C-alpha cells in the first residue's frame, strides 16, 4: 500500500460517523441509493429512494425488503439479481430496469449493484444506485433513439397501441424495432406496452377506489377478465389482493 493510500485509509478510519458521507446522497436529485444486508433488508436508503418506495422518511424503509413495496413476481426479480451479485462477488453495472417513479409513471433507470465485503472477506450485502437513463450522462444514442417509442406508449397506453405503429414512429421495420428494443431493454415492444399498463394499474389500485373493471379499461385491457389474468401472471397476485395489501402505501 503506497503512502497516499495509507493516509486516505487513516483519514476515513478517523471519521466519527461511518454514515457521514452517505448523507451527501440526500442532496443529489434523481439519484437513488440503497444498501441491503444478506437477507435483502434495506439498512440504508437516501431520501429519494424512500420517496420512490412511497414512504415519507427513510426510517419507514429500513428493515423492510422489496417484497414490502412490490408485488411478489417483481420483488423476486430484484432479489434474484441481488443474489447474483453476492454469489459472483462481481458488480452489475448499468442494468436497465423499468421502475415506476413516485407518481407511478414507469421510467427507465440504469441500476448498478456492488457486493459489500465484510472484514473477514465474506460478502455481507449489496449497495446499489439508480438514475434515470435520460440523466445518465453519456447514455448511448441507441436509448435516445427509442425514446419516442417509449413516450408514445406512455401517452397512449389506454388506447389500442400496436407494434407496427411504434415501428413507424421510430422509422424502423417491425423486425428492426423488435430486435433493437429487445437488445436495449431485454423485452419486446409488446412486453413494454403491457408493463406500462400494469404499472399504471398497480398505482390506480393502491391510490384510488376505482372499480377494477374501470381501471382495466382505462389502462388499455380488453376487459376485466383479461386484466385479472394478465395481472396475476405478472405480479403473482389478483388485483383485489394487491389492493388489500398495498392500498394507502
């Protein structure tokens, strides 16, 4: 270890509160920071992350997991990625996730997760940070090229939206759009349309008293039966069970 590194290490060892520097993240807009232990419980989040979880303070998030804030199928995906990072002891950098913001609008985020080594060398948890892809600095132009497609779906998810229509918006053939969209976002355009509709439906179920049938039609589903089947398949819960669990969060 060189002299400069040693001095830096000694400096940080003299800091009275280990959490001191993490407080800086509370003053960075659109940066979402979290730390989880091996049981996937949040042990530190910044204010922005607490708001993203629908909480008014960071203390409301501590000790809870993704399963307290997301439906089972989605929470399982987040937890499995955490496990992958801890098993491999390697970071996952700039993974693309579609996450609802505090207003319930689905947005693309770049997510980076790092394993946290303990004093004995074992991995004791993960640290993660997310940021919207349109504020990610040198985001690849490929993502920007798809922004018109994504924006169109966000504006018209309650109406019939077809993949050929989206391809025309991007000046691509259907096969080109399918290929590019899957390469960038790891889902098809049709999956994205469905994801947006389900995200908005989850928000409506948790924050309003609208009947499920009305929500189904407003979010672009054929009827309530189609909505219920799709919702249960994607989240592991029926719309009524989701409303009972998450209403008021």
